[in-house]
C-alpha cells in the first residue's frame, strides 16, 4: 500500500485533496516531532473493523452508555489501587 506523510500545514492548505487521497492510500499527518495521525475514512473503518461491525459489541457499548447516564460507574483515581476501588 502506498503511504504519504504530510505536515499539518500542508493538510490545512489542501484538506480536500488529502481526504480524497485517503480513500486510496494511507495519509499520515506529522504534528510536531512526536505526534502522528492517520486519515482513515469512516466507511473503511466500519467495513473492515470486525469489532465495531459486530452487533453484540455495539449493544454492549450502548448498555455501557446507559449505565454511565444512570450513574452506574466507578471513577478510578489511583491506578495502583484499581481493585481496591472497584471492590469497595
């Protein structure tokens, strides 16, 4: 697969061009020295992603969202005490 790497400045100048290009090849955006991002068309992700195209997974995500709205969640403030927080 062909890949092109561009800067954020180049992306801003030619956004439409790179969005169209992402349908055919990988478009990677370099932001600063350490950050990189990739443009992936939503259709491409949903068509090939076995996880998010699985109806059971989508149902589980929706149930999780409902739990959060209803206040059924635990906030973990100390990652070293995950189980203590969950079990308390």
